[in-house]
């Protein structure tokens, strides 16, 4: 499912970050754990097709993603990788449903309102389908972010620090949502965090 070999990255003026090889099988759930500044977000962006490393090979579903042309890479990411960012990054002028339709469109897929309704129902957000982001609580925005990440039935679902600003109750609720959605959509799950509260929820851990 994911194969990362000899991956190394360096930011301008910074020290190179070398990552140990990583092999993730389809359907597995992994915790990417490390202190702030250890390279978690960098590695997450690399395996998500968002940032090409200076060195190394990254394969998703047997596709070496950084050898794809830019347009094909965007299409592959939209159809195969769902990302839950630290902030929702929803389009404020669009409703919840319209934001999810946009995610389908960006992936080159036709609008599927039945799929949108199904995902919102599974996240307890069916009654907010016509709401705008400004009308939602932080918890509801997080659920819409998860909905957007899984809407295209990705093979890989990744989340970047989804619990960092949450209390214990809400942190575990978000984790449960991610794990449940991963199972419902038969997606491999990778969660990057420095939050050691969530460590017990995962049997597979990649530690930086």
C-alpha cells in the first residue's frame, strides 16, 4: 500500500532529515509519532504526494507517485488519498454539501450526492448539509474535514495532528471517527501526532 524507501528531505538553510524505510499494508492503521519539529508533517506530506523529497522513492498502490506528471499526480492524489489537515480549510462561501462536491470535482469525478449524503449520515452531520462553515462548531468543522477526506473512497486516509487542540473526550472521539471511517471506507489510516494520549489506540507505530 505505502512503500517509502531511502527518503530524505532538507529545507533551505536546514539540516537534512532522513527517514527510515516504511512499509504499510492495505487496511492497516498506523500512528506516526514524534515531538514537534521531528519531521512528522514533512513525512506526512511526502507520503501524501504534497511534497517531493530530495531523495528516495514513495509508492502508493504500486504507483511511484513522484514520477507522475504534475497533472496526473494531482488526479491520483484526489482519487486515492484523503487528507485531514490541522485546520479545516473549507471554502467559506460554500455549504457543507458544496464543499464535498468540490472535492469530487477536483478529483475528476462526477458529483455523487448519494455518496455525500451517506458520508454525512455516517458522521452525524446529515442535518448540517446546507450549513456554511461559519455556522458550525469546531467539532462539526472537524467532522466535515473528515467527510471531505473520505468522500472519494480513498485507499489512504491521513490526518495531521487531529487531536492537538482537543481535550481528552473530544480527542478520543475524533480518533474513533477516523478509525471508523477508515474501516467503513476500507482505507489505510496514518495519523501523525505528538499527542501520546492516542498511542494506545494503535498497534502499529512509526516513531521519529
